[in-house]
């Protein structure tokens, strides 16, 4: 029988794998819509998703059970013009 700590490690591995899959899916969608050539994940930037900001676009998840809201912002000046930071939020349909 697994201990709680062992089970928690397994859940974290699954969550990280799922997050990586959604990161890639959102990045590909941004490139497909030609909003940025070099999208950069900014999941630590929570202010990007706060109340006054609106998502740049929404699209369905690969399974179709959720909507993904994507938020974009320009990067600081040392980055090129084609680089955008993105954050996303999942919402049940």
C-alpha cells in the first residue's frame, strides 16, 4: 500500500505532464493565429489573469470539455518584437 507522500508525488507527476501538454497546445495555437513567433509561458504572472484584463482569445481544449482563455502581453525591451508572454486559464463548458 502506498503512503500519502508517495501518492502525492504520483499526482504531481501527472499534473506536471498535463500542464506541459496544455502549455504546448496553447503555444501552438498562438503560433497558428500568428500572434507571436516566440510565445513564452508566464504562468507565474497571476496579475495577467486578474479582473480588468480580458483574454486575447478563447478556444476549446483538445477533448472539447473545457474552454481555454489565453492572455497575452508584450515582453520587456531586450526581447524581440515577435516575443509575447502568455498565460491561460481553463474553464468548464
